[in-house]
C-alpha cells in the first residue's frame, strides 16, 4: 500500500531557492561628517565592552559626561577632511569590495553582501535580509587580517546575537584571521611594489602602522600583537628584493591614559626623522580599507607631524581596498572557506 503525502497547503508561503551567502564586515562609520552623527556612532562603538574593558559603572559616566560632549565635534572635523562624494571612505571601499566579489562569485550562486559592526547597515539587518533571500548557508567574513577581541570577536558577537533572535537560522562559518596567509602577504607586497614604482624619490624606510591596542590585552591573551609582528616580518621578507631600506613596525590611534602597545607611530616617525631620514613611506596592513585612521591620522596628520620633526616627505601607501591586488586574494580566500558548500 502506497502512503499518500500531505498536500501543500494553499496558504503555504513561497520560499526562495536555497543559496549560499558571504557577508563581509568592517568596523563602521558615522552616517555623516557631522557632530550629531559622530556622537551616535561613538556612543555605540565606545559602549562595546570588547572595545573598552572597564566596568560600565565606571566607564559610562566618563563616556556620557565627558567624551560624547567633547569628541564628536573634533572627530566630525576630521571626517570632513576625508569624506568622499559617495560617503564615508570605509563604507565606499567596503561596498566596492563586496561588489567586485559578487561579480566573481555570483556564477556559483553565491550572494555577497556587506555590513558594519557599528552604525548603519548593521550585521543583524544584513543577516536577516540574506536569510530572507534564501541564504541557508552563510560565510561571515570580518575583514580584519589580525585577530583581536576588539575587532573580530565583537563582530562575531554581533552575528551570534542576530542568530539568537532567529527561529530559522542559516548554517554559519566564520572567517579566521589571515595575518600570515601567503596570498595576503603577496597582495600586500604587490601593492607596495606598485606604489614604490610610482615614486620619483625612493623612501629610506617603510613603516608598517597597525591600529593600537591597550598593552593589557596582550597580557590577557589577545593574539593581536603577535599577529601584527608576524605580518610585518613576512611582508618585510617579501619585499627584500624590492626595497633596500628598513621595514619597521608601529601602533597608532592611542586613546585614554592606559599604556598601549609600543612603539607608537608618532614616536616612530620622530625617531626616523631623528636618524636623519627625510623620505619615509607608511603602509597600514591591519586595515582592509582606507578610513579615518589611515587617511586623516596618517596621510594628513602624520605628514604634518613628520615634517615638524624635520622630515621632508611622508608617502602614504593606500590599503588594499578593492584594488587589483585585493580582489583575487579575497576570492581565493573565500572560495577556500566555502569549500564543500560551493
């Protein structure tokens, strides 16, 4: 006797075809280079306990009573100096990366989207939208080469919080750090060679500036410092036949009075000028896309600071962004992580 299967109810909702998604993620940015927008962004960012590891009862009065009343105006001025016609550089470049990867992966039925950990285009919103579009499998890809609790981990936290609110969750993979990935190092080296070849005056040193972290994070077991040092070492080795000067490391963007990872980028620029070096190049291999910290802090203020210390020229080499060196690397890395799904 053949069993009859129940018929599909007439009111059953239609479902999109199952597909695989890739959600690339970056830190975040204000919606506009204005104090009110910056204040909203900073309130969310600096309230993250992964970012500021102080008890809320101690930190929140400082944040709300002092920082959010002082810093937004200054930061808005900085953002206005680097804002693009299309919007915030970080958002513009991240969207361009996603678009380029979509062109390369859509033939395999992969949906590529992008999100920010803080501010507009939230991780929760994009995960919900991708699930509604049929993504039953999701590769979550924070574009932080070096792992840190304050970057990769908090992005993953936001993903898992979004999943916790969903009845029908997609299957999920998360992108591991790629600080020593040979293709990543090759992409950085190729980008550096391209920018070096365009200079009329060769730099006498190459400084690799990474975002700073409080020193206590290293003692607590965060691998970020070690990842940065390894990236710097491997990139220096990759450029050995192309660049005769020293390749050195520093950490930028200090905040507050705590002791941070050293040497600071300002101290390193001062030291290089004090050694009689007049022409220095700076790369930021911890950033996947150009943003306030690279364009304003390094390319603008870093140049002024280096000149104030009697240096002549500071060459800033842009991040990988969606440049020719970046997209083939990202495609290769994502295809590897999608293995078995695509």
